[in-house]
């Protein structure tokens, strides 16, 4: 069985969104900066009043690595697989997998769109070629 996320107060809205096939990012209520949920404050202006915004799920591969040897037994059936940094159209970068194509065909600059892999009550955002 593949791992599932640990839910915290900081990331709950994100994972509730993915369970509904929505990709969400944090948005500062003061300056409008968008970012991943890794901060309890805005990394631009340090404001503590944050909200969540549903984003398009469209992006571009900015960097990637092909993993040939699975680090855990749960991933042996998908190796080789692509671990990539995706620049979302809204400006936020997220790390995810690129699926639905030969790992050797993935390239920097490749347009991708989000899809979701169900894992129990959760869904993990993955990206496929657009």
C-alpha cells in the first residue's frame, strides 16, 4: 500500500480539496501572494491571514528526475517513474509525479495538467502531458 498524507491544521484544506479533485494553493489575504501550504504565514509579507484558492491545475515541467530504483517496496510496481517540479500557471511550484507517458519522453518545458490518484479517503495530485 502506498503512503497517505498526514493531515495537520496547516494542510487540511489542501487535502480536502484533492479529495474533491481540486488543486488548491494558499493565498495571502493582504498581498495576494500564492504559495504551497508549507508556511503558516505569507512568505512575501509575513501576514498571518491566509486563504485558499482553487487553481487550474495546468503547469510546466521545470525540472525532473527519473527514479529507476524505488526507495520503498510500495513503489516498485511503478518504477521507473518521474519526480518533477511543476510550475503551475498561477506561479506556484509543486513537486509531483509525471504519469501517463514514457519517462524518457518527459522534458523541461513540457506542458502538463493535474490528475488525481485515489488513496483511500485521499487523492494525490499527479501530472500528465497536456
